[in-house]
């Protein structure tokens, strides 16, 4: 009977060690999943900002010709300098 008690106690210790190792791995994976979820949210925000910037750029491209036509209707003394989407100071 004493060998049975020793085996049972030994098995119990082994199970606790396995349980502790499994819990440690689970906690680590849970933390990694949280980090990946945060990264995914940031990537989604970048995509949304990129889409917004593209819409703004398209709107400006549509507006510039209208501005140019309106500017050309003005008398020469009241006309504005031509508008360009490119940076003229970098040339």
C-alpha cells in the first residue's frame, strides 16, 4: 500500500507541474494574442487614414480645375497665382 501512496503522490506532483506549465504557456499565448489584436487595430486605423487621404486628394484634384476656371473669369488685376498640387519650392 505504501508504494501506491508514493506513486499517487508522485503523480499528483507531476500533474501539478504539467498544469503549471500549461497555464504558463496559456498566459503567454493570451498576452501575445492581445498584442496582435492591438497591432491589428493600429493597422486598420492606418488603412482608414489612408482611405481618407485618398478621398481628400481626389476632391482636391476635382476642385483645382474649378478654381482655375473661376480664376480665369476674374479680371487680370484680381486673379490669383495658378494653383498646383506639387511643391514648386523643391525644384
